[in-house]
C-alpha cells in the first residue's frame, strides 16, 4: 500500500516521501496517528507545503544552534568534588552535572547533548564534546577541582 508521509517516521522515511508499506501497518499505525495519508494530488501539495515550511524552520533552528556552538567554544565549567590525596574522586562527574553547570551559565544544554566516553573520576581539566545537532558539535573545557572543606 502506497502512502505519503506527513511526518518523519524512524526506519521508514522523511516528510513527503512516498513509501510502500503493508496494509496492516498503514491501517493500524500510520493512518490513525496522522503520520501518513493516501497518495493524491491534493495531499501531495499539502505535504509539500508543510515540508517547505519545516525545512525553513529547521534552517533557522540550525543557524541558532551554530551560534550556540560558537558561544560554547569560549565556555568552561568548574565542578567541585570530594577527592583523596592522589586526586581520585569519591564518585564521579557525569553528563547530568556538566549540563546543570552549563545551564547555570545560561547555556541551554540538555544532558543528552553532553558526550562523555566515561564518567570523569579524577581531578583535572577535560575536553568534553557537546553534540547540538548532526552538523553542530562543540567542545568545552570542564575543570574538576577538589571541593573545599567546610
């Protein structure tokens, strides 16, 4: 059964693609959820308008993310943690802590955007990558320092 996608569907296609699916998948999933419509000239024109609008919005969003990526290049964050004399932390610094420190500096970053190979377990300076978009990646400096005794 041929359908025209109104939205991006993972593992199937993008908005405006004509896809061939089994009738049950179309009837029970795609059509009831409004993800696809039957292929007609009217639907093609409507989906094409929606596609061009979505493309313009995506370009504007990408420009904003590129600006944010340039801003992130100058940002560094400091995270305090308790550590022993050798510099090993009691615990670790993870992506959630780094994202929270960035949000404290008015940089809107989600935890999922911070890419760590493994949690930071020692005191030091680390380069951490922040994945904003498939085309936009930024690197920030994370300083892990000894927490001052109270």
